[in-house]
C-alpha cells in the first residue's frame, strides 16, 4: 500500500500541471460549500441572538422603517400612543425612548455616543443590570434631575481608573451627574455597540437637549401571559392604526424577526447552495476531462503496466487512487481557505462567525464522491487499453 501511494504521488507530481488544474476544479466548490453552511448557521445564530435580546415576551414598536430603525431620526410615535397602549391589560414594563447620536464630554475629553431620553421602566424593560451606582428613581423623573446612567465604554473612556459615580458629563453645555453604570451587553447582531450609550430621563431630554414635541422613537413593553401575546399584539396595532399610517411604524416581535431571518437564510441557502453545488459539479467535469486527456497521454505507460502483469482492476484502482488523493488535497486546502474566509469575510457581512464541523465533513465527502465518480469513466477506459496496441504508440 505504501508503495502504491508513493507511486501515485510520483505520478501526480510528474503530471503536475494537469494535477493542479484538477485540484483547483474541486477546491472552489469545497470553499463555497463551507462558506454557504457557515453563513446559514451564522444567520441562524443571529436570529437566536436577536430573539434573545428582544426577549420572547417583548413587543417593540419602532418609528419609521424597520431597515432604518430607531436611529433613523423618525419620531412618528407619541406619548399619546404610550398612554393608550398602557391601558391594555396583561402587559408590564411599558417604556418609551428617543435617541440622538451626539457628542458628550467631561471638559477634557469628548466622545461620540448614542444619547437616549428614556421613560421610567426603560432599564427594566430592556434588562439593563446596574453594576455600579443605581438606576433611575421616581424622583429623578418627577423632579427633572439631570442624571445619567452610562455604559462601560463611556465610563472607561472618561474615567478609566476611577469610579464614574458622581462625576459629571456634558451634553452640549448641560451638565449631567452620572448615577450608574450598567453591566456590559456587547453588540447587537447587526454590530451596534450597546455599551456606548448614555441614558437620561425623557422629560429632561425634552427640556435641555432637544424639544421632542411629545414624540418618541421607540415604545416597548412585555407581556405577562404568553398565551395572550398574539391578542395583545393585535390590539396594539389597532391602537397605533387609529393615529398613524401603516408605514409610520413597525411592530417587531420575536416571531417577525424569526420569519424575516428564516426567509433570509432560505434565500441564502438556495442561491449560494446552487452556486457551490454547481462549482463542485463543474469541478467534477473538469476533473473528468483532465483524466480523459491524462489517460490517452499515458496510454503507453498503461500498456507497459499491463504488459508487466497489471490487471484491468489494478489500472482502474491506480487512477481512482490519484483522484482520491486529489480530492483529499483539494478538500484540505479548500477547508483551510474556507476557515480563513469565515474569519474575515463573515464579520464584514455582519454575520456571526461560526465554524461548522458538519460543513467540513459534508464538503470533504462530497468532494471525494464527485472526484471518484468523475474519474471512474476515464479510469475504466484506461483499464481497457490493449497492451500491444498501447506500446506501439511510442514506437
């Protein structure tokens, strides 16, 4: 076996130009198949993360388009909507907010961040856990206190070696006292930094930062009994449609997110899957063509082997062993390139990085199967060469 393997390697090296073309023919298909499975699994992971961030019992209402979201500058929703939704039975942690990308400072340094004017239950509704200091109290809202709860990226930037509690940050020229820092939350699935945020009471935002005219960007609440979830969502839409056009708001639920991302994953799987399978099939045709040429170029060599006692079966196995070795080399290189592309390409597409073991196994098995199938017929043809006729071709 060791001798046969060495002989196969020498044969591939001797015909290295054709071997290289054969490797590239399979390699592209392996790389694309690995990327397809990684992208699909990454999208599924993204869906789970989005649903986890939203919470299975949550309802999120966004001003404007779902594509632009709360950062768009749309403020179609109003405090009237909040009050009417608040009358629904079976909900809790109702809150609202308005967002403004802006620069804050501590006189010496300045930082670009997302400033939120928020309602009373914002931190509870969005599951922000206070790590240092405290959250907002009823008095903070009633007395219009200029206080702020900040993320770690803000506190660590301004006060890296000090406690931020009691420190002052400036929004424009208005000073706000830092009363709390929430635990790190990382990034959203689409890459927004959740730790680079500053929260202040909505009414204070209205009076000191920017006039809101009772408008908000986001309304959110949670449902007590999941059995009543769909009915409550339906009632919420009725309330909103009394005051707004259908294109002025978007009700986002875990079901909506799951459907959207499932459709995206299915589309991705269909188009990229067809592309990768086509690449592997084309690679198989390339491999088959190369081995047909290879068989006729090596007709004298095959005739000599047959003359020295090699059987048809041994000639067939020799060619199939070459195909197997090519598929192994192509698969290993393809998987290696796939891993590199997963690491650097998927993050640029805002898809979580996933290294799917099953993709490596499937691409390997598929490459081997395609290679052996593609080479079988030219190998069969070569095994049927007549020794005398083949040897005469070199005379």
